[in-house]
């Protein structure tokens, strides 16, 4: 089909065709993946805090005490 010299091609394959039911299913799948991702992030954060050597549970305070010491070692 040509309109004003522009060419348009209609594609309606199963991969490109969406209806309400398919959209709802796809949105649900994406939301589940996001929830799994956040769950994994939270689990890894807990593991990181429990496995860190010094300063476990207080990473910010640990950094504040270590950074000045590192600066002194360079001098």
C-alpha cells in the first residue's frame, strides 16, 4: 500500500499480534520477574551484610573509620 509516496507494510504475525488477554498475561509475567529480581536483591543484601568481615550491620560507620586510616598509610 502506498500513501503519498510512503510505503507501509502490514505485519500481523503471532509474535506481533497482541490482544487484551495476551497483554494481561505478559504484564503478569513481567511483574513476576520484577518481584523475583527484587527478592534476589534483598537476599544478596542480607548475605553481604552477614558475610562482611568487620562492620557487619554497620557498613557506613566502618567506612568512616577505615577511610581516614587508609589516607594515613599513603603519607
